């Protein structure tokens, strides 16, 4: 440990002569393969539990932005989807996501995933395969979390879980196989560092399909007028956003996938900085724009601005300079401020703003990658965005329609008016309060 | 005996309580309420969509007192709750038939 401290102190001095830095790093001896294995695995574990905690962030954000009569339901959906995603990713998801092909469209390895045995460690792989599986699994859960917020307050719990079952066991893994699983998008040069498209747009498209097919909440758009349905708890929504922001350091930072060399851990650190800056810019832009447009700052859009900044930088959190990260995140924040009322005009009811935040900012973040990473061809980025959009919209729509026309997706009007805490869960989140 | 119901601005509660105890009122009941009068509520923007908050939060104060104190109590509330702006509230005075103190069974003026 002391040796590392000495090295980093030395680097700090050298940082004054920045151009020489890369050269100097190469001269520092990297740790042994065993040490690298431990450090890489540690990165997956720390990143993994940070991303796991994002499930809590989504749960609190959504609990705060739904009306008080649907809060228990939203909490139930969130803990349920996280658990279903974990099981499905072991049963079949991982095996579809990493089928072991090159340049392919669909493949499937042995399933369920053979987890490593007690005491087993293959130093050749560079990390514990169980830590890798865990890290990949929590990304899968994130994708499902995105959907629950958009279609909140009007989808029954079982139909929702069925959708999550297919999303996490099939739709998301196929998309991942195209890029991170060395499929055809990867072969054509497409780049998505931590998943602006693979995770966030996939969740966003699935949410959009749901919002279109399920329809808006009762009374939301009546006679050309928008009925505002304010959220039940701004403090919870704020806490949820901060939790997501924290989790994102795992999401982006650990997507470096290695911490066993001096240059890797340095890059992880750079990713932390860029990730934070993009979120900060998203907030500040949302604050300025809502003040200018509406004469009052909208705190919920400021929260969305943070998340849009984070999603925007996720496709490439390493190569941008700090000012580039601020620009990328700031434009993400602007996208949210303009897209939220636009969706209302189109009568697409997105309760928490997940479509602007995850889908639109995800597309923006993916397309802007060549701006800071000139090795990435723009055409490949565009192809990835379109291909994932077409595939996820198509498969999600089929599933949503299939559920709608079989067991049904919505509660009755009476149940929806009463609130799903009473009609479906039987436990009110705030029993002492009047109905919202 | 009289029964006074006053709707006041929430932040005026302490002033009103002080004024009422000053004229000899020995108890009151307070409830958080919402409603509208001439103060129609206001237009706000939530996530880019305008909406009107048509119910304004207020406090409802209920006071039972002897007929002799009632006029002073009403004046005390009016002075203490006033801000000379719209939405200061209203005071209603009703006749009160009887009052019973549950613990002792006393009735009428001695019970309040």
C-alpha cells in the first residue's frame, strides 16, 4: 500500500508537466497478475454494489414523484423488478448477453450461468467471474427500473412484472450482446462505454412503448388540457436523485472494467470527475432554463437535469475534458427542460420524466461520443441508436400488447381512482393522509 | 354563550392565541383546512404545465366563550389576524346552546 502512495505522490508532482504524464505512467511497474486480479475484482464489487444501490435511488425518486395513493405500489414494483432482474439475468440473461460470438446478432451460451465454485479463481481472466456477473446483473436491473417510473400509477403489478421478466431475460441481454458481447455493433466500431444506449435508451424505449400502449393516467389529458398531478414528496425525489448520482460513480467508473494498473485507476478517477461535472451542468442548466421560461425554478426538473447530465456522459465518460463534460451534461439538462412539456403536448404520460432523461439524453450522449473520442465513427453511433430503437420498440410493443390483450394491463377506473395502494397492495404508504 | 369560528392565515396562529388569552378566552381548537374565498388561489407551473392551486391552506380556530367576552374575542382575532391584504380570513359567531365539561359534568358558562 505504501508503495502505491509513493507512486501517486510522485505522479502528482509530475502532473505539473502534463504532456509528459502518459509517458511517465508507462515507466511505473504495474502490480503482479495476482494483485491486478484482486484490484479488478474489487472494482467490480464496489461498482456493483453502488449500481445495486441505484435501485434504491429509482425507488425513492419514483415514490416521490407519484401521488400519495400509489406510493406503496411504486415501492413494491421497484423491489420486485430488482429481484426479478437478478434471477432472470442468472437463468438466461447473461448467457444471451455474452454468447461468446464475434460480430453476431443473436447467440446463447450455456445457461443458467455456471457461477464460479468455492475457492476457484482463474487469474488468466483478470478478475473473479462472479464479480463480473454481479456487475453486469445490476446494469440489467437498472434498465428495468427506468420503465417503472414512466408507466407508474396505471399498470397493475403482475402485468408489470411479466414485462420486466421478458425485458431482463431477453430484450436487454440481446441488445447488450450486440456491443459488450462482441456482436455486430461492436464489430462496426460502435462505442457505448457504460450504456447510454445499451442501458438507458433500452429502458427508455421500453418505457415509451409502455406509455403509448398503456395510455395516460385517468384524467391526465382531458379536453385539450393537461391536468397536473404533483408528486407526493419532493424530499424523497431529491434523495433518490442523490442516490442515483452516487451510484453513477460505480456505473461509469467501474465500467473501466479494470483497476489493476496505474493507468486504469487513473482513468477511473478521471471518469469520476467527468461523471460528476456532467450531472452538475445538467442541474445548473435546468435551473437557469426553468427560471427563464417559467419565472420559478422547478425542483423536479432540476433533479431530472442531474440524471440527464449523467445519462449523457455515460456513453463516453473517459475521453472528454472537464469543459467537454460540462457541455455534454448541460445539453442533457436542456433536453429534459424542453422535452418534458413536449411529451405532455403529445399526450405521452411519463410520470417521472424517464423518457427525456434516459431515452433522449441517452441518444444525445451516444451521438456526441465522436466529439471527444475521434476514433469512434459517427455513422456507427447513429446505427447503434437506430438499431437499438427499432429492436426494443418492436419487442417491447409486442410484449405490452400481448399483456394488454390477455390478462390486461390497467386497473379498473374505480381501482385507479382509488389508488393502487388500496386496490392492489392493500397497504397505504401514508395511511394518515387524505387521498391525493 | 357564543361559538366563534375563525379562518385565519396559518402564520397568524401565535398572534391570535396570544390576543385571545389576553381577553380571557381559556381554550381553543385549531384545525388545518383548505378553502377559497376572494383569494382565488394562484397559477403555478409543474414540469412545464400550468395549474391553479384553487384551494388555499388556512387554519380554522374554534372558540367557545361566554356572551360577554364574545365581542372582545372577535375584535381580538380581527386585530391579531389582520395583515390588510386579501386572504386574511373570516370570523363567524354562532349562538351556543350548551357546553359540558366531560370530567366533572359541569355545564354552561362554568364548563368553558
